[in-house]
């Protein structure tokens, strides 16, 4: 074995980075430093060092896969130059297959989440059980705790898959509600009204 290869193979940080890489590949959602450290049973500072190594290894223009920090943790995503091909292969059919009810529900959760099914139903004016169940099954939204008080309803938020499907870096990249076209109609108006009430 070449001496350089032997050094890399025996480097403890590189070994740790490979383990972190494997965890991020198999995870269904971003993982925090604390979660990675707990899974590996190692020190968070060493995990941070390993993540730094991975960020350099998996960066734009160096790899088709990029390591990024989002949603409170770390996750891999396709590089910008590869994202269109990935979307054509896997993700756009998910978007095309959504019903109008599911799209409206997804918009409510994206702009106002975390929010519960009763809240979605109040904003849309119709029951949201079926649409919420469909979005959870597709992996576009997930549970995010419960409303306070006894018997609090489950709250939902969008997932990293939602961001990838719709080509968003993060939720901050969503179009401004004011900029949504007339086709969004009454739902846009209700979203604006609720978001304004929350802000006051």
C-alpha cells in the first residue's frame, strides 16, 4: 500500500468522517452534531472536525453530492449542476402526482408550519385528513410535535424532500405570499391573513 494511502486509512479523523458519511447517507432527515455523536459514541468536537472534512470533500464543483447544513442538522443533497437530472429521474413525478387538495395543504404547511390538521382545515375551509395523510406517506411533510394542552393535535412541517422536490435551498427561498399569482386566489389571501395575524 502506498504510504499516502496508508496514512489516510489509519487517520482517525478520516475514519470518523467515513462513519459520519455513512450515517448521513442512510438517514431519512438531517442529523445534528449531537445525534451523530450519540450514534458514533464519540465527542461532538471530533464530529465537527469530521464534518468539516466532509464539507471539503463533498462541495460544489468537486462532487455531484454536496454536504450542507439545514433544518438544524447536516444532510447530503445533489449539487446544483446535477439537480435537474435528479429531478427528472426521481422527484418531479411526486410533484405532478399531487392533487389540488394536497398542493393547497402543502402550501399551508410550508408557509405557516408547523401547523395541525385542524388549523389547515380552518384555512382551506375543508377537512384536511386525507391530504395530510397523503403528504406524510409521500414524505413531503412529517410530524413536528403537538399543540399545547391536553389532547393537543399533531403538528406538521415540511421535510428536506419537499425542498428538493420544489428546488428550494431552504424554506426562506419560498416565493413571498404577495408575489403569488392570481391563480392561488383565496388560499393566498387566507395565508396572508393568518401570517399577518401571527406576526402581530
